[in-house]
C-alpha cells in the first residue's frame, strides 16, 4: 500500500507542476457592442413571445448562473469552490446585466473556465508525454462517475486526484477495447491535444453563444440561440438526417448524443445505432483513423459525420445501456440520402389464434408522417404521402378480409402536422383533431377531420417512447375519440411548436405555442399514456421530453366537443388481465423483462473500478448474466442452451452479421412479424378486443 500511495503522490506532483510553471497565458475574450444589443433583444423576445410566462428577475438570474456553470463544467472538475463563491456574488444581478447589455461578468466566468481548462489540459499532456510515468491498473481503485450534484473541489490536490482517476479510466477503457497500453496513451494524448487546440481557437462568438443558450434554455430545452456561424448551418441536423446517416443529434455535456434515427435512413437500416447512444469518435472509410470528438461542438462533429453518399463513416459509440457508460463499440454506416420511398408505410398480415378460432390481423407500419410537398403544392393528384399510402394499404387489407388492424407508430418521430390530421381522417368522421394554444391564450382548432371514416374496423395504435410529435397527435386523437386502443409504452412527450426569428446577430429559435388534444390534455411532457402497457428497452430518464431540464409541463385546457365511438372502459380491465396471464408464460416476453431488469441494475452502478482484473471480471459477469437469461428463454422454447461464453459470443457475432445483411438487402423495409414479440402481443390484444366486444358492436366495427 505504501508503494501505491507513493506512486499516487508522484503522479499528483507531476500534475501540479505544469500548472504553476508552464501554463499558457490565456487572454480574455471581449464581447462586442453588437452582442450587447443582441442579448437585450433576446431578453425582450423571451418576455414577449415565449409560451412560458417567466419573469427576468433575481430568481432567473440565480438559475442562469447555476445552468451556466453546469454547462461549462458538468462534471465539476475545472472550477474550484473559491471560483464558485466569487461568481455567486453576482448571483442575483445577471438579469440586470442582460437588460443593460452588460456581458462582462459572464465573459469573466468563461475566462476563468478557459484558464482552468488550458492549464489542466497542458498538465495532463505533459504527464502523458513523460515516458517515466506509468499507470498501474492492479491497485484497488475506483471512480464515481455521478458528479452532477458533487461539490466542486476545494483544493488543487482534490482536483488533481479527480483528474488522475479520469485519466486512468480513459486509458483502461481503451485497453479493455483492445488497444495496447501505448496505443491507449497515444489516443488519449491526441484527444487532449485536439481539445486544447480547439479551446485556444475560441473567440467571443463561442462565449456569447454558450452564455445566451444557458439563458434561453431556462425557458425550455427547444428555445436556442444560434450564432451567425450556427445559423448559416441552419439545417445542421436536418442535413445530417436527410443526406448523411439519418440521425438527429444534440450536445449533452461534452458528448454528442443521438436523439433519434430518421426512419428509412442509413443508420436506421444498419440497425446498430440507437437513441441515447453517445458518439465519442468518428472515422472515414473502413480503415480510416478514428478521431476523438469528446468535447467538440455539435456542428464540428456533424461535419465529420457528413459526406458523399455511398461512402462509409465509422462511429465509435458508448451505447445507452453500457454499464456506467464505460464500454464502447464501433459502428460502420454507409452514408446515403433518406428518400420518401424509404419511409413508405408497409403492411403485413398475422394469423393468430384464441384457442378456438383463427384471426387475421392486418399490420401497417408507418415510420414517419411524410408528404411530397412539391407535388402537393403543384396539385398533383398522385402526390406521395403517408395518408395516401395508408389508405391504399387499408384497401388491400380489406380485400384480404382481415379482422382488425394494428397501426404501428413505434419509433415514428413525427413529421407533417397536416398528415397527422389527414391520417386521423381515415379513422373518424368529421371533427377536430388537435388544438394549438398560443401564449396569449388564443386556441386554433383548424386541424380537423373533414370527411367520413374510411375504415371503421377494430383498431390498435402501437406506440413507444420514440413515437413523438405528429405521432402523439394522431394517437391522442384516436384515444380521445375512443376509436381504438393505444398499446405500447408512454410516448416521447414533444408537444410544443417553435419558430425562428432573426436577431441583430444570429437567430433565436423560440417555443411559441403548445399542442393540446381534443380532450384538453396536452401532449407535452406526459405524451400519450397507453391503455395497455408493453415494456421497452429504453430508459425514460434518458429519452423523452421529461428527460430534459426545464421542459414545459403537462397541463390542460378546455375540451372541445367530439364523438366517442366505443366504450373501452369496461373492456380494458379484462383485456389487461388476459394480456398479463398470457405474457407470464411467454419466454420471449419474459426475456425482454429480464433484459430491462439487468439494464436497471447496471444503471444504479455509478462507481467504476480502475482495476483491470476487476473490470474484466465485471465484463464476464455481465456477459454471463446475458447468457443466463437467453438460456432461460431458449430452454423454455425447447432450444439447446449455450454451453459457455465462447459459444454465446459467437452467436452474438453471427446475429450482428445477419442484421447487417438484412439492412443492406432489399428486405430492410419489410415487417418482421415472426420476430417481433411486442407486435405479436399487440395482435393478441386485438384478438381479445374483437372476441370480447359485443356482437352488435363487432358487426358495426368490422365494416369498411
């Protein structure tokens, strides 16, 4: 123990040395008169146009300081407590500073941060460049990654100890990913060099954008300031979505996080990238070097990911279900362009039995609410849209005499509000679909169903946490009209509308209105709560509107008169009972629940060992857990269990290869009915609904 303690002391001493002697002199960045006027304009627009009525006062000032500091130093590893104490002297004054266009106190905070950051990076780089310093991964040491509510270090020695552990964690993670000790050292060294160069190249625009966004996001997470540089790249995510890999990204702390995948896009087809994954490195081509992007700005990461179609990009990601975010994997995606036909609705038919009769259940998978606006505006009668396609599929299912229909909106991130309204029109008679409320209290109810329903049969709408926006408007209307059952997991909860307004310098994207269902319930924050719940391998605390700080709350306005087609209230308890009885004996369903239990268990573990043997043992323990629950499923299905971890790992690799082949084939858009446990259970619920519905209602419902 004495040798380990001595080594730790030597390392910390080396960390301390560069801060005192060799730290670069960082000149303060100065704000401009244009930025001073712009912040005053931002304050005025937030007060006059934002949906949330929030005073710019001392309370908001304190919230701004807290959010600004968390934005700059989310892990609390750069600032010292004495810095925070000094900043807090102005805690109640930032509202007055902004109203007067005084940005100096905010720039002073950023200057302190830059000084701390540059000194720290230079010290770590000097440590990594010293070949005499060796890192010991045999000692019993650990790091707590949950520092969101931790205190800032009081002394430099405390901060050095945090950084020593963080450095060891980075090196150990790379070693466990297959790199040698020297390769790991070189990679981390390159990471910090890149970060240092980027920090030294910052200008007042970077500071101003960071500071103003710390203010705007106190109103809600979708209200953002864009500098001229960012606004010139206005469609940065949309461009990436439609012409890159098909992913919507956002910055979270020092990482680039996947918000959602665009249906039919390259990443969606490839199948490995998931919502809430964090991108840590980007490489070009199959053999290109991975460039570490931790700490990069979002637009810079996007520029690396974007590229010509039919070229490959490699993403090193930390999966959302990785224990303590320590295990990464590399995903290869061929760039392409998302086309309307790639998002087209698809149909399938399932044959299910209740033990006495066979039922034909039609399934329509709708990945997005799409429309060819150009053809629509040109009055082309054959313009392509989600509603047109679903109508054709419904007609085809009618011709095949299905007993009921499942409309699958899982992972449907939304799209055209116009299409959400038109699609609802296929299932209900004339009536309102959604209410839109502005900050002054005016309510727009122009989004209406205008014709008679084209399908009146039994209906289930299948949703999950990634069903958002237009999907929630449609599902909410179907639920409010009692036209069909909503099955699945609670939806995303995106129920706000934004507009972009120019400023003297840059632009402001501001939340100006809110969606409400015909029942008066908002879709914001809460989303659509299903009538019968199904499990999902997505953490609600990581994905969804409620996972964002300062998201607008759920609330209600007056309901608008609307029809009610069926009375499901008396049926739902019986349907739920049948569902629970069935899934309690379903090996595939139990397998999903076992996976969720493991995910929740791993999420609780915020402390990560820095001992290599312990980490290898942890990895094997997790793999053994995964093998055990899979073996339980296999035995229940009369399949041979895996004999050992080698056999299990080989099977996992074979599965990934099969998924890649499916993604690259022409079959990628077809519905995999047989392998979709949740879809099959939704079908069984629909069969129960048909079976338990009174005969007169069934006869009425079954007509098209």
